[in-house]
C-alpha cells in the first residue's frame, strides 16, 4: 500500500527548513512555563512555609535573571555594524558613551567584551560626569545604581569568587566608595571575609599580595564611609568592627593589613570637630589600637590631643621635652616629618592654653623658636593642609599612593 506523499514531504521540509525562532510572545510564554516548573521543583525541596519574599527559589532566580549576561542587544547595537557606520554615527556613539558610561559597560558585558580596564574607564567617566550632571533629574536616577552593573559582572564572570580584581588598587579606589554610597556595605564585608579566608589558608609566598588587597579594600571602605556618611562615629565603628571581626589579621598583620585604614581614619578625625565625635566610640578605638602593633607613643599623643571631651597634652609635651627631633639624623628629617613635628608642637601649645597651663604652653613656643628647621623647608608641589602634616610621612613610608596606581 502506498504511503501518502504529504507526510513524507512534511518531514522532508522540516529537515531542509528547521522551525523559525520563537517570536517575543512565544518566548515569554515558554520562559513563564520554565520559570513556573523550576519554581515548583525547587519549592518541593525547600520549606514551603517560607514567605515568598524570603524564598531561596526567588533569590536564586533573581540572581540568575538579573545577570548582565542575559541583557539583550540595544537598538544601537542592532542598527549597523561598527565598520559600516558613518563618521557622524561613530561620533554620536562616543558622545552617548561618555554621557551613559554604565549603560555602555552593560552592553559590553552582554557582548562578552567587558574587562577590568573597561570597568575602570567607565567609573572614571562617571566620576567626571558627576560635576557636570549631578543636579539633573536623569542623572540622580542613575546615580543610585552605578556600581550594580559592575558587581553583577564580577559575580557572573567568576572574578568575585577568585577575588582577582582586588589586586587592582585603582579599580578598588573607584568602585568601593561608590558601593558605600549606594549602601552595599554587606558586599564589602563579604569581600573582606573572602580575602581573610585566602590569607589564612595560603602559603607565605602569596601573603604579601593578599594582605595588600585586604589593606586597600579596607582603606577605600573607610574612605567611602567618610565621603558618603559624613559621621565620624560610623567610620570609627567600621574600623573597630573590622579589627574585632578579623582578629587574627589585626593581631598578626596589623602593620600591613590595617595601617592604611588607620592612617585614613586618623586623618578624618583630625579634620573633624571634636564635638562631633562620640567619646565612648573614640575611646573604644583607642583601646583597640593599643592591642595591636599599630600602637605607638607618638600616635597615642596625637589621639590624646584630639579627644572629644578630655583633650590631654601630657604625652605630647613629654615627646617635645625629649627633643626627639634633635636625635633624628638629618637624612631622615624629611619635610613631611618636619611638618608633622611642627603640627604636634602647635596643637600641644593650643591644648595647654585651653587648660590654663600657660607656662608649659610658653615652653613649647620657645622650643619652636629655637628649632627653625621645623619651618624652614621646601614647599611641596601640592598644597598640604595642616591636618595632613602629621600623616603625610606615614603614607610615604607605607607607599599607599603607589599601591593604588
């Protein structure tokens, strides 16, 4: 018996002409069915009494579907291949990129061409745009989610798991303060925890790089706190919490892992009015420092001068009377150290006068007069505020600026 020709032709047609891709409506319907099926399967393996908001299924789906790798092509990408665009079209694309750097970054993520270098470039452009567009409504809407495309990409690309990006100080300097401004503190604490785990479980050869990454991440965390929160108490409490949370690092590697953050924090304290700092928070910070290798008589003297309710010049006066500057070799007496010592003397004299100890204040002023080398130095190329004098030498010794290059 002869088989009908129509089914044979239909089968042959399917082989020669495969089905066309689904249209948007069919795609959305299929995605909904898959989503529902996947949700039912996972809910069967989890507690069904959990609220919809806290469901692990929802959290997993949200993390997957929000990945920048699922972002579709934009109208600009669909328009024409770059090689066929006119010169005016290329200029227009460059201008749009400069105005919307994070949208451009998301497009590159979807195309599989995102890199740390590109992320730094987009963050730099955004930072420059803040001065020009920060007061516009459109910019303020975008300002709340600048770091989101980059943190999503770090997760999707596996860089967050390996923490390789933390080796790039310039990248951290741009990204971390932005994350603090957007309230992503918990993500930063997670990164610090990942680095600590790697430090504890690594060999001694890899310690320096990992400790440097930890130091920079914590330092820029505090820098972001200073810029975004304004309150010195919040910044001090963050440092204290880090010292307690990562107790092993604080006790064993404080000079490497915590010193840049301490420099940043003390600088902030010296710039802040004492009345704006909570005394108990300040004293807890002093107590934590005394338990580490970051402690020194010089640091104690400076912090005692800046106590919010009970400033004390006794330690600083002892340092001046010991004439430490006279014992220092001329080769080590850099302009930064001179500024640091001069500022210590001036602040000590001011505090003594406030306490009514005029004779001792006069003694400090006479000390400055008989040591003209304190104020006879070559001016730095950049302006240095008086609050920074006592800290600039520490930054130079540690090389913080070079780490962030």
